[in-house]
C-alpha cells in the first residue's frame, strides 16, 4: 500500500508532484502523481527519460500534454513543441528520450499519474530550458 499524498512534494508555479523513492513492482519503476494548474501557459522547460517509456494516465480532468521530438542530448527546440489534449481515462506512453513538459490542466486543477524507471542517473529527471525561448500555449 502506498499513500502518494504522504510523499514529499516537488512544487513549482505550474505543478506539484510526488514520486515513490523505492521500487514498487518487480521492475525497477517509480510511480507518481502530479497536480497541474489550469489555464494558458508557457512551456519553459522539458525533461526526457533515457531509460523509461513513460506512461501518463489522465486523471480527474482534461489536460494538455506538451512534447518535443528534439535531439535528447541537446535541448528541446521551440519549433518542435506540439501540444495534445488528453481526457480523463486517456493514457499516453512517451517513447524514450522524448522531451515533455509537466502537463497543464484545462479548466480546473487536475491530477494525473505517471510511471518512471528507477535510476540514479541525474539526467533521467532533469528539466532543460526550451530553446531559443519558451513556447506559449493558449487553450
């Protein structure tokens, strides 16, 4: 049993999230959740995972998934940024090394869940600024 609400939270202006520290299944995976804020936003930075095909499970409201298929060894490029609308019950599985922002809610604070491979590599969950500048997403 895991009560994700009792885990330490990473808090930013756009979202707050929690993720397990230990392996929770027979594969080395972490499980977490994120509360994302509603409204228009700037995709300022993105992360990519070299070891994980990350599933993201849309929870209790519609949300925007923002991705960029840019060189994973450099930085996400503004010209590559694409936004997708996800509805409750939708699951998106991101290929390894695909840049993605934390998701953003459409009309109310929204919860989503994700899984990530457990690793000690600091680049696995590193947010890198979008280049040459953030991308504005209008809902």
